[in-house]
C-alpha cells in the first residue's frame, strides 16, 4: 500500500480535491484498485493532563466531550499504568467552534486555586486531604499556589480542610507584617538579631517583598522583640552608595545595573535571572521589582505597538491579546490563541477569492443591512417584497405602491395585482386600514365588500431613499462610537485620579509611621539619659 499526504492552503480546495479523487482508478498504479482519500479535520488542538487529575475529573471531561456539535473532543486515556499523562484532542471544521471548546477545556484543565503557598502544609497532609475528598491537589511552584482538581463539591471540601489547617498553624505562630521599605533592614540586621535572641528555628521571614511577614514563636515576648526592631528600622540607613535593594537577593546591589523602570539589580543577579528564564522558557521577560508588578514589559510593549500602528495590529477577537505584524500586502494569518483568521492587507476576516477592496464593499453592505434591520425593528419600517427597498408608512390605508411597480399589503407584505389588493385587505384583514373600526351598532349590517376603486393618490407612498437612510444610520453609529470613546477616556481619567490619591494616602501613612517611630526613639533616649543622671556620679573614701 502506498500512502501520499498532500497539504492545502485552503480547506475548501482540500475538500474539492478529496471529492474528485476519491474512488478514482485512473490515478492508481493498479487500475483494479481504486484510490481512497481521507481528509483530516482542518482545526486541531491538543493538551495533556496528569492521569491523577483526569481520574478525578473524568465525569467533567466526558460531559465536555459530548457538549459540542461543530467541534469534537477526543480523550486518549492510557490503557497501561506506565503512561503518566492523558492527551486531549479538540478538532473541527469551524475555527470559532474549536476555539470556544478550547477555552472551556483549558479552564477545566487549569483547576481551582485553593490557597497561597504555605510552608506548614506538608505533602503528607495534602495527600490525606486528596484521599479523603477524592480530589487531586497540586503544588504549583510557578504561581506559588495550591490547586485542586475534581468535582465542585469535593474541591469545596478540600478547601475547607486546608483552611482549617492553616488556621490551626496560624494559632501556633505570630505573623507580623512589615513594610517593603524595611525588608532590607530585617534581612541585614533584624532577622539575625532575632534568631540570636529567640532561636534559629523560631524566626523566619516569609512572603514576597510587597507582602512580607516576620513569623516568630515565643508568645508576647517574641512580638515585643519584633516591634522593637520595627522601631529601629525607621532610622536605618544602608551603608551602600546606592540607596536601593536588589529585587532578587534583597541585598544592597553589587555592581548595580539599573533598568528603565528604575529598579536596580546586582549584575550577577540580573544575569542569573535572564539565564533562568532562558532555561525555563518563561517569556516574556519581566522585571520582578515591587513583587513583579512594576509593569515594565507591558508598558514597553504597549508603547512599541502604539508607535507602530501601521505595522503592528491587535487580533480582531475581543479580549484576545495576540499581536500580528502587517506590511500592507494581502496574506492570511491564523491567531494561535483564538483561531481567528485575519487578512493583513485590510485587517478584516479572511476573504478567499476576493480582493481587500471587494471585501470592504461586502463588509460595508452587511453593516448597512444590519443597521437597516435594526431600523426596521425599532421604527416600523418594512421592505418591499419585490425590490427589498425600505418603506415607511405614516398614515393611510395598507395598500403600498412601490417605485418598482409592485402593489403589496402592509400587514402581510404579500404582492397582489393592482385590481385585487383591496379585496385581499378586506377579506383577509377585515378592512383596508391598520386597525379595523368596530361596528357602531349591533343591528348594523356587516360592512360590504369594497369594490376595486381607482387608486387614490393619497394612498400611494413612494419608497424611502435607501442611500439617505444609510447616511443617517452611519451618522448615528459614528456619534455612538464617539460617545463610547469619551466614556472610556473619562473612566480612565477617574482611575488615574483614584490611583494617585491612593498613592498619596500611602505616602502620608508612611510619613506618619516614620515620625511616630522617631518620636518613640527620642523618648527612649530621653528616658535612658534621665536614668543615667539619677544614678549619680562620685566615689567612696574609706
């Protein structure tokens, strides 16, 4: 048997080739045997999860596998215990359907965050929680968090047990938060002094720089010792010429290297950070100053895109953060995140077989039709069933005469000959007007059948000019976009003001804290000076 694999740039072309070649004999080296063809799904996505995770989520994965019609999800579970992972494959002919199923699968595979990283939670305890609740608990070293997988009720039970254990551990220790500005003092002087006073095993510095805590054992005496060092940290000044702390080692930078965001690193720490990112493939590279929240990369990346609006574009899908480059030439790119296809020539969806100009006309036409449909639904417009032009009826009977020569009923939009439409309105709708007037008296005879009179001029209405409608609708859409843009700008301005006010409040609180620490230090020195004066000086002669 001979197999040949052929790749096509277009899915429709591949389907046409499959239909034309399947079952043919003239292309086969042996005319007795026909040619068989098979076309794979054009859009495929794969991911892998641990077997233990799949075992506790099996019902959820099976339910997800049967939820899609336009896209399918296939589970490749290991038949033998040697393979540690289960492979999930999503495929389909429609990219949008595959992308939606992909998002749901990734959300299920991501699991739920139970709690932050805690040193006191041992592997033995976590394994016991997983066994009792029927969940799979994973320590995610990258995000420093505990994640749980399984049924929602089981995950909730695991969360409650872990929270109870954290509360129990917290009762045995005293955790005192310290400000980021004094972390350097505790690293250099405070922690070594506390370990010497309270014991090596009873003191530790826990958490990142922005949320650092001094954790001690020893009751109220240990708390007072930490508070004494917090007071001493208010007057601490580093001896290095550079008044900064390396975000990697929390020490005074040696051979300092300053980034564009203002954070200063030791040269050796910066090299180690870059080499670790290369080995672990953690991209993009981020500054870890201020607990990795300084946003240097995001700001630089966004500024670069804003400076090159003609060459760099965001993906067309809402909330998708992918960016693609364009040089103005027409070529089709597929987004690796949401699977949307875009033309780099006009930044619209792919339009195979049409130029960008032709596609722009089609897009504008569809946009106008959408606006017209909205106008029809909101403002009592209808379309002529013959030429599809928009018609508005303000008063008069239900006989509408269009420019194209068609005569139709306003209520049911059916076309009739000119001499039959009045009979139709009377027989089918009870009259020629929108609301048929009730009889004035019970004894009055039923209204007679209307004859077909000559067409009165006041009952004929010309169609509304379509181009004028399009212009009005486009003006409305443009004004709406301007109003939305102004609303967004106002929200951003208010957010910046709120952030600035928050920064000022934090700065004020920090200044008050430093002033209070200085005041306590001055009072302490005054008390010590008074004690020395009261003790007296002199000698005793025997």
